C-alpha cells in the first residue's frame, strides 16, 4: 500500500457534543478504521497475486492495475493508467474489443489466450480470465492475466516430441503397436498396411491372435500368456500371420510391458518386423548346408573306402610275395594307409565333419597297429591315456602317422624274441592350450648315442618332419629307461580349408 | 628349396630332385618361413605350393622372394582354377604345374632355370 496516511475524520469539539452523539461518532470511527484495515489487506493481497490484474472500462481504458501487472510489463502504475488495452495487447483492435466486451457483459466471465507487449517490446503469451462487474455505476472488466511462456514452451516441446515420435513410428518399416492388458490392440501404426494389408482401423480392437492361423494363434497365445503373467519383455518372438490377401507372413515381435499408476500391468508396446524373406533365405541356406554336409560325409566315406580298396590290393599282391623284407614293407605301407583311412572314417562319423576326437581316433589306431603285428595282449600290453581333444583333419592325420611310426618301431625292435613289455601313449592338452603327446616303451631301449635327427629310416624321418614341419612343434627323445618320445605342438595351425 | 605344407609330398619331391642331381637345401611348410629361408639359403630356384601354411599364400611369398633376392619360382598347386593360374602368371612364375605333377615337364622347367651341372 502506498498511501500510508490514516484518514482523519473531522469531528466537532467532543466536549461540545452531547454524550449520545459522541458515542455514535466513536462507533463510526471504529468501523471506518476497521474497513480501512480490510481494504489495505485486500489491496496487499491483490498486489501480490502471481497473476497480473487489470481493471478496464468499456472504452478499453486501464483504470487500475496491481503490482504484478507493473512488474510483468515493465511500466509504472501511473504509466499503465494512461494506456488502453490496445497499447499492451498487439492482437486487440477496437472491433475485437467491442465484440469481446459484449460477450463478457453477456456471459459475466470469459477465458482467452492472447499476447501482451512489455514496455521494452517483448511479447509475452498470456491467458486472460476476464470478469465483468458493475460497481458504483461503472462497468468494469476485471481481468487476471497469467504469463504462460513456460506453459507454452512445455506444450511446444511436447508437441515437437510427439511429432518426432510420430514421424519415427510412421517412417520406420516396422509396425509399431500397443495392446491393453487383455492383448487388444489400442494403437496400430500405418505400416501394418505394408506388412499385413490391413488399415490400422481394421486392426484396432482385435488381438494379435486374430491375425494368425488357428494353430499358430494357439501356440503364440500360450507363449504370450506365460510372458504377460510374469510381466516379462517379448524378445524376437517369431510368429506366423495371415496377410489380408491370404498369404502367410512371418513376423518377429518385440515388446515391453507398461503399467498404470497403481503398478498394474496396463498392456504392452512394441514392434513387429517382417522376416518372411529372411526366413526363406535361412531355410535355403540351411538346406544348402545340409546338402554340403551330406556330400562331405559321402566324400569322407568314399575316401576311406578307396583307401580300404588300396589296402586290399596290397593284400592281393602280398599273396605272391615270399620275401620277408618285401612283406614287411607292404605291411608298413598298409598300416600307413589304414592310419589315414581311419581319419576319414572318424570324420564322417563326427558331428561337425571338420573336427574329430583324438581319444576315439588314437585309441582305435593304436589297437589296430598292435593287432597288425599279431602280438598277444599278455606279451605286449598297451596303456592309453588320451584326453578328449577335438582337432581338425590337418592335425589328426600327422598325429596318427607319428603314432603309427613310433608304435611300429617299438613293436618291431624294442621287444626281440619273446620279450614281454608295455607301450604307453598319453595325449594331453597343456594349460597353455597346446597338445603334448608322449610315447614310451620299456623294451631294450636305444643306445645312449642314438641321434634320431640323423636317423636314416623312413619311419623316424617321417616322425621328425611331421612333428617339426607339419605340426610346427617340437620333439624330444629320452633314451634312458624307458625310451620316450615327447612331442609338443599347438592347434589350430593355419586357416581352415574344409 | 621346396615349399609345401604336406610334408610327405615335399619329402617325396625332395627325393626325386636328389635323383636328378639337385641338392634340396630346405623344405619349409609356410610362406613366412619360405621368405626367411630364401634370404638365408639363397637357393638357385624355389618350388612353391600356392596354398600353404601361414598367414601369406605361396603367391605372396613368391612376390616377396622375387623382390628381396630375385630367385626364380616354380609354382605347383592342387587347384587348377583360372583365377589361381592368373595369379601365378601375374607373379612372374618360371613355371606353373597342377598336381599330380608331371615330373618330366617339371624336370624340363627346372633344367631351363638351373642346369644340372651348375
């Protein structure tokens, strides 16, 4: 309140007044002061409202304002009282004012959005709540103006965000949807036309299962019931739908649950992607892979059979050979062929056709080599300790040939006469990922000075070259009892060619 | 020098070359080893398989050997496709043989590069 002077009521000399009049005057003064206090309080309240308040007459002249109006527009109260609505509202013309005044007078109240111009020329969007009042013979418009700049900004941001969302939803090739807690579509993006041929309006109110063949609907509704009961997300759920034209379309569905304010499941929102083409390509690829697998298996099988035929041809040839040395050469050659044939046999029995298990392969091979020398089990015993290690054909074949040569050498030379003994073979995977093969026998042993690197025999030359050059490994020989070959290498050695 | 990742094939070829009177200074199974050994051993010729162990192919190894020490290369391969043949020609090979090898023609090619009395 600016006017802080108390209104003084001029009274005649109290002593000159009769007692009763003096009492009346005292009461009148008390009422006046009380009314003045109420008026000050009201004015204070009005001045400190968050809304600007304008009182205007029928000619749009501003007749009073509150403090907020002054601070919002940057004028002093005196300046504003010399202005009209047209000075502060760039949108209001006289015609518009006349119409608005008539409407206000008719309705008593009205709300509108307009703009106010500040003293420094800024434009502020405002919401006006106008009230008509007739007071003391004057007609007034008491208008509350609220600055809605922030509200407008929030609205524009929301509108922009909605627009962005809508353009994303409508430009993506995926179909965006929303279902309620009962699985009924409540929103369907226009892309459904491209995917299933329906308009969004045709699908809203339906469930996803209405768009599927009966069997598929039963399968998927079971899955969806389980997912929604646990309020889980739907992740890449493949499902078959029927296009409006009757053909089948494979969709991949993903979605997340959403909840109401009480935390109850309100529905799911998600996307569907047409993966029909992808599924067809996948099926063709799978068929092609199956066909290649069949061919590869057949190839291994025939290779093994052809090697068996070569071995049989050698058997036929051997019938007419009497020379012991020649017979020995044929038998060694046959064993080498069988070693390689067994790799192919194990490969066509393997699951992935490119790797085989060393335990199976070396176990069968070692027993076959022992059998080929027709030595009874009570004379030479074989101890195998081979881990299950998966290796490629490029590792298995040299491993097999090395074992064949080392075992053959032992069986030929380490147990002369009726000497009994044992051969031991272990193959283990080292902690560093390498493979360690250890072959030993407790036969008569090799001379301490034996230099296997310069040995002239084909068998040991093969062992050395296969270990060091083919497997890129190392080989050590211990000639103290028992005789032991230790070969270390790593797998894989090089790019696969199968 | 022989570069061949099937060591038994390499050993057999080595025996044949020795029978023809050549000395096989080294047998290697990878392209990287071949480049290294060619620099160390400086052989008169290299008989090189195209698809071999290691990170580089026989053709890449041959390029490096030709660039570093200028040794003639004879290629041998189990793959008779046109692309492999063109790659071998582009590598200025002194010979190109598809396996199984025709040893008479290999001998002729080798003799034209390295006469047996050298």
